[in-house]
């Protein structure tokens, strides 16, 4: 066998070896799927989609669901469902016509509740939960400034609702496909004192999630 044949044979063996390695599929790292949310108080919480952590606020859960082209991403700590607990929360957003990787933006929740942002936090426990508003509920329906007008009366003016921004950077229409992006939502709560202005909560973050199709 001449030198050229040896060289070609060696290159062929190396090529086949590289080709075999390229065809080997690495096992998927499910730990890479989740959502990070930063709240107004400065804390950042990580929600793992497939290996949820149990904390003093409950199990940290997150999911991405599609009903047709309507996308809903929800995340939270499950103690908000338990009236014996004083913590736990649920948050998320629902966006209509999500069909590609692009930025989606909206303000108020519309009549069909297609575009919504919410944040629910448990604030009372036990017997106190039987009194009004055991949950603190924020949404993007309205934003009012309230002020006393005298003689015990209160007046109000409607202010703008900030834009809700959801930027989808990776999109798949397949059940189990990957959805990636970031979000910036602003939601409002009406205090129990009717003359207090609405309180605002901002939640920002990023996500990489597997979608679950309802239909």
C-alpha cells in the first residue's frame, strides 16, 4: 500500500469517526427548562418546570400552555391555595395570537380576557381568611387614582395601564416544543380602603419552557 493510500485510509477512518460522533444525540437536559421572575421587592425566584423546589411558600411550579394560538404561562408557589397559610402566590400572563417568535404587547385585559396579566398572593390565614379579601389580587384591568372630596366622599380618575411586554425569542408550534423569551408585566390592586389609589406591582423575568397543547 503506497503512502497516498495510507493517508486516504486514515482520513476515511477519522471522517467516519467524526460522523458517528455527530450523529450521537446528547440526552436532553430538562433542568434547563424553567422561569426566573424578579418582583418589585427585588427578589428573584427560579421556577423549574420539571424539578420543582419545595420552599416555605410551597412548591415552586411553572407551565406553558397553548389553547390554539393563545399562550398562557403561569408560575407560583402553591401555598396560595391553602387558607391555613400566610404565604404563597400565583402569577402569569395570557397572550392571544402567539404564532411566531416576536414581541407581543398589550395594556388592558380585553372583553374576552384574551390578554391578561395577574398576580395573586395569600395574605391571611385561618379564621382571618374568612374575612374579606384573604387574597391580594393584582391584574391589568384598571388603574385608578383615588382622592377624598370632602364629607367622607371619595372621587377617582382612571389612569393608564402600563404596557405588558412578552418577547418570544424561540417559538415552536409542536406539543412539547420549546418556547423561550422574556416578560415585563405591570398589574394593579385596589386597596380595601376605597380612597387609596391602586397599588402597582411589576414583575419581570425570562423563561425557557416546553409547551403543552390543549388543542
